[in-house]
């Protein structure tokens, strides 16, 4: 793929790059007067007719490609653009292969550069978090895990001067059906914002149960992001660990900002619990945001340094038996 190429009717109008793209190369494209973002997957590669390699190797590669296609098409079928509440999801408009290579296309989205959400006033923070949580509630309601929830995959949009900022969720390449993640070698999500059970599975931990990689994994990521949006940083953890999930898996505690209200401290600590079953769901998070004052800073009492254990949490969220900015903006 290079500038000037036409692939399945999409004319490439920028130089392709893999900046921020993980296992992909991306560029902007035009087709029938519309502007698009097009992504070329570096793997898997479909074997060509007559290509070298043994029959067994070819069969295994075709099986890998079939699983890849099925996962992407299943997510596309479930995430319909006409679904109620889907307006803040940037969904795939096309998915195809040309030769041995797979491509995915989305519409290009105009967004606002908002480097520091925590600098917004309280009402704007609430609206930003609420629109993000509503998108997650839609996903989780149809049994889909985003799989790579992080600030870079949330585009912030302001449609008019002085209007509220809203969150548009992008990049569903690592999405999967709740409890049925792809093989660890296929996952390309962000390990820093990932959940403890997701990180253990990614690293091949023999005790990791893929069935525990549910929508509650996204709620851990949302807890980290909400803390960052409200305070400017994620919950603190010992510096010897590379991520909050790594700290949680080692039995270390995560600490929330003591400036947060007691209700928000309790909520976020429940969301970053090492136990998926102890985390609140998107409805719980949205219910907490009904009171805008829950997002205030400077009213918090004593810091709560330890995440609640499953079934032992204090406050309104006890344990229950119930887990590509640069792509679209081009910056």
C-alpha cells in the first residue's frame, strides 16, 4: 500500500505509516467523494494459490485466516451503526482482503484535540465520561468486549464552540465476544491499560482462564481512564511494576487520589479490583454519574489505599457474582 494506490475502490491519499498502529499500517483514503481511514493488517497473510510451503502449512494458515475473518465479521454484525446509542462508536465501514492482505476501513472523523481532560470543569468531565460509558454499555449489552480501551482509542469531539465534549470510541480490532478471547498471540492491545486477567492470559500464565476475560476487563480499563480524566493520572502503584494490572497480579495495592470524593474513590477502587466479579458494570458507573458532584476534586476525605476484595467491598459497590486517536485524526 502506497500513496496513489487504489485498493478495492479506495484511493490512498497520504503516505502509509504504522505510527500508533500496532500490527497495522494505515493511511487516509477517498472513495466516491467520501474520506476514509484505511488500515492494512500485517498479519495474518492468506496463502496464495500455488504459493510454496507444505499442504499442512497452507491448511494451518487458512484456518488462522478463517478465525481472523470470523472474529472481525462477528463483531461487525453485532455492532450495527443503526443501533440505538451507536452514534459515538466509530465502526468499520468495510472489511476485505486483496490478494493475501486484509484491510479494514472506517469513516474519517473530525475531532478536537483535548490533551488534558482533567482540566475541564466538573460538568464537562461528567458528560465526557458519560458518553464513553454509554458506548461501553452498548457493547457489553450485546456481549462484546472492546479489548483495547485506552485514551488513544477515545476521540474527543466538540461540535460547536462552548459545547460539551463527547467521547467517540474507536478501534475494535481487538474486540471479542465476552468470555471467548482470541489466542494470546493474536492480541495486540495495550498492556498498560489492560486488566489483570487479560495481562495474565496475554503472557501465557497457565492459571489464566480465558472464560474470565469478560466485559469486566473493560471496566478495569475504564476505572484507570476515569481516574486519569478526573485527576490527570492513573491510580498509583509501586514503581517496580510496569502497569496497574501487573501490580494487581503481584498482590500489590493501587491507590486512588485522595482529592476525589469518597463516593468516587469507592467506585474507582471497585473498578480496579483484581477480581473481575467484584467490579461494577457500566450501568453502575452511569448511575454514579447522575450526581455531577461525585466528580469534584478537593472534597475527598481519607485516602482509600486498598482495592476491595470480592464480596467484601465497602460503600455503594460491594463485590457481586456478576471485567486509534492517531489513526483517525492523523496526528
